[in-house]
C-alpha cells in the first residue's frame, strides 16, 4: 500500500511540476496549476472558470467559446482552426506543433510541458 501511495504522490507532483511554459531560449516564463496561470515568480496572472478568463484581480478578460476567442467586451479577437491560431481578421498568428508554439514566420516562441491545447490557447491569447 505504501508503494502505491508513493507512486501516486510522485506521479501527481511530477505532473503538476511539468505544467510549465518556457520561452524559445528555454527559460521558464509561466506555470499552470489546473485553471490558474502564474508567472515564473509564482504570482497569479489569471484563471479560467468555465469559458471565462479572469485576471489576477478577478476582472473579466474574455471568453474562449469553442473555436472563437473574445475580449472582455465580447469582441472577437481570435479563432482556432486545428492547431492554427488566427487573429480577428483571419491572419495566422501562431501554430501549435506537439507542445511547441511557433509564430507566423515559423519561429519557435514557447514550449509547453504538460498543458492541454485549451490551456495553450488561453495562455497565448490572454497572458502572452
């Protein structure tokens, strides 16, 4: 029983530790703990509740509704199509390949360890 508990403890902690965001140079720039986003120093940047995104003061920043991304006033600011991220005018802004984020010129700009695509999209549109 102790071995099972130890394995569960190590797995859970390593999973949480792996939810990190790095810049292209490999420097830690942010962390994610469930639905909360933190900077590299551990300060809360914002959180997600359902489809809504809030800043660290609890102010509404926007909404991720299916493939559409909105600002706090409900104005469309982006769209997701597969692994591609677009602005409101339909210009390709970034692409997710595996756990890496590339800009529209193909340069790697972020590395995401342990994050879901939804967390990556939220980070890109609201905290990047």
